[in-house]
C-alpha cells in the first residue's frame, strides 16, 4: 500500500550505503525476495507488474528494514470512534 517503505543497508567496502524503496502511489506495494545469493526488492502495482527493482548481493546486505504504512482502522472501530466509544466497547 502507498507508504510501504524498505531500507537496505549495504557494505560498500570501507563505508556503508543506504538505499530506500518506497511504494509511491496508491495501490502499490513493496515485495522482498531472497534467493541464490541475491536480495531483490520490488515495487509492484496491484496487478503484480514490477515498477522499480533493486537487487543486491546477499553477502553485502547488512540490514533490511521494512516500514509498513500505517493501517487504517477497521470500519467497526471508525464507527465506534464517531459515536464516542472506545473500540471493542458495546
């Protein structure tokens, strides 16, 4: 969902580099896959079409941090809040 973000910290020899992949538009998400020594981070559309791809050697990746977008409250919780009740109170 829009706002999903993944930070990748990579060993670049004598220093580290940080890369960030963000789901930039509504309906897009960020997917991560690891296999055969490669870490792949892809921003994809609702239908699964890749928009942006970043690939890193797994041996060079120091950290992979996922920052999910803030989830909206469920419909019941929004209704309770509009009536002045705490979620779950009936």
